[in-house]
C-alpha cells in the first residue's frame, strides 16, 4: 500500500505550547505514596523522594504537572497538607475509598517539582468548598509576605512564594460521581465568581474551567456552552478529559479512537467560537486537555477495593500494565494533539506514576518504563516548535461510527532553532507495510538524523519488573532521504519517530 505526505515549511498550524506534554499526579492509589514518595526506599533522598522515579520523570520532561486531583480535589482541604507532619490529620477519601495521611501536601509537592524542573498546575476544590478556600490557597501559595496566609507559609518553612500561574477551577463538575456535583448553570456561575476573586489578586493568572468529563456525557456539548456563557471573559481554558478502552479487543477500532478524540476537540472548538461570537468578544479561550490516557486493563480488578468496606492506605489501584497496542494508540493521540495545537494548548497525561501511568514502581523495589513511556518521551523531547499542516494521502478502513479511517497517522514539527523536523508516525494496518513517501517542500536539503521505532509482533507484550526493557524503541530500518524527499516502508502495526536535519 502506498501513502504520500506533503509538508511545507510555510504551512504552519501553530507554535506548540510546550505544556502540551504535561502530566498529572493525584492523591490516589500509589501515585504519590510509593510512587514519587517513599521514605526508607534505597533510592529515596533525604526528603523521601525516589531518585529512580525522578530520573525517569526528567527523561519525559513534562513542563507542568496538575495536582492534587482529579476526583480527590472535590473533597480536599488543602490546609490538611501543611504544617508539622506529625500534626496532619488522616482523612477518608470518598473519591477512591481510601485513607489519606496528608504526609505529602503543597510544600512537599512543590519541593518535588523543583527537583524535577516542573511547574505546578494547581486545582482548587469547587465541590465541597468554594471561593473562600480557593482565594486562601492562592494567597498561601503566591503572596510574598505580610498577610495571614503568606506569613503562615513562611512559618511552615517556605520564605519565597511559588508564584503558580495555572489554576484549575475544580474537576469534572459535570460528573454525578463528583463530590459536590453541580449542573452547568451552578458550576458556570461558581467558576466565574471564583475566577474573578483569583484574578482580583493577580490578573495574569491562567484559569481552567471544567468542560466535559468525556464526549459520551449526556450533557455534552451543551455543558461547555452553558459554562462558557457564564465565565468566558474570566477563564482562559476549558478542560476536556478522555480515556481510551479496548474491551472488545478490536484493534482496528481501538487505534481509530484518536479520530473520535479529534472530533471531540473540533466540536468544543466550535462551541468556543460560538460563545466568542455571541459575546462579541476579542478574547480567545483555548482547550486544556488535562486528563487523557488508556484506562481499562485494571477496571474489574479494582472493584474489590473501590467498593469494599475497608479504607486502605495507598491501595494498588488503576495499575494498568500497558502493551504494544497501547503504545500505538498513545502515538496516535499525541499526533492528534500536535495537529490540533492551535486549539489544544495544554494537555496532561493521567497519570505519571503507577496509576494508569508511563512509569511503574514496586514498593521497596524497582521502577520501570511502560510501553507508553516511549511515544510520550519522543513527542516531549522532539515535538516542540511549529506544528506543520500536512497533506496526507492514505488508504483507509471502515470503523463503526467513525467512517473511513486512514491507515497512516502522522504529525510533523519544525524546530527552527535546531534546524530539524520531527515526524511521528503510526501504521495502523494489521498486516501490510505502507510505502511511505514524504515531499519536504520548502527545504533545499535534508539529512536523516535518527529513526526510532516500536515494531514488535506481539501486540499484547508488556514491560514488567522482571523484564523492564522487554519492549523499547529500536533503530528503525528502511527509510532514506533523497534530496527533499523521505521514502521507505513502514512495517505493519508500528510506531516511528524520525528526525531530519533540514536547510531552507
């Protein structure tokens, strides 16, 4: 099968916001406790943070991490996580049916972010709490000194403020499962009033309002229209969430879910444009896709804990073991974000460690990279620059509710400063190679720097503590550059990252 791609240096979608490659850590399962934080572990530093995990996080280089939730935040008292550790209360977490020790709070998380070179993206509780708790949290985190909350921060050991600029106004408030669930009018009004209060302190803050928890919600997309009608001039982003499943074990349909994602983004972009026009506004609101990942491997297994009568501490829940087909799907999702980077400015893979995560750990033991680590690594490292608009000619296959889906999924990013182009490619075909022909218009000469691929015949193969490097990228084969053309064959069901040095 033959595919053809045409790109040109002048056909630009958008400059990519580096926060497109963000991540998420919630107080749930083992994401925090025995994930990033495990005092007494052989790899723990003096503050209890696992150095082996930190090293892997630094490889991924997420610019931001969203914290502390997630569903957890909708009944969270941020004050529980400050002050002497021995005086912090143990609370019952209604979201994930567990006990929270509060041994990690804003100070500890901020320390970890500084070690990892990551900016914080903080969420406020608009479920069980509201404006007052949100503005107090902001004052504690961002005000230099001379007020009750800032002076308390100083007494708790942090002199300088953290100056966090990105704040989420609650989490998934459209979901009936949420503590403090609200309808769209209730939430839109509260988000607007909370946002006004936060921006009364600092008008340069970036605020994220809750959009739909997924595109299958009965309230979608009316929820976004109603919420934005209330708070369009106050907020800067509307959040979207989407998780991907393959319960039917239908690989073709599974790998096509990125097309559903693309339509989801397109629909909400249309809602944003409608509200902007309705309000005669000159302001742009963008999309913050602050929860996304594959999530289905562990669902049945976790019911025992989530519906049990006990309240365990840091239970092992949502610990999906990701396989090769998941890595291909993640590659397609990241391609979608790159191609939609004019509307999606921020995205956060959910989550970062242990809980539906690219990094896994054993309590007291090793840490390893899951299969999905690698497409995220390549995109984060080499997908910064200008997203290019591609003309793609590819054979297709039919998928229920989605129509014809191309076998070839591809995105491209031009890094002018480095003089490179990175292409991220997935061949969705189950049995055939794709002849790949790329016309690199506008570039006078090109040289192949690197070609890495995930090309493994067993789609169900995964990495484990015993075999941590079983699935990992290997040098790709068969692609060559001839002048301003890239040509070769892409093996069936494979992921590729190709970097080219280009001259204009």
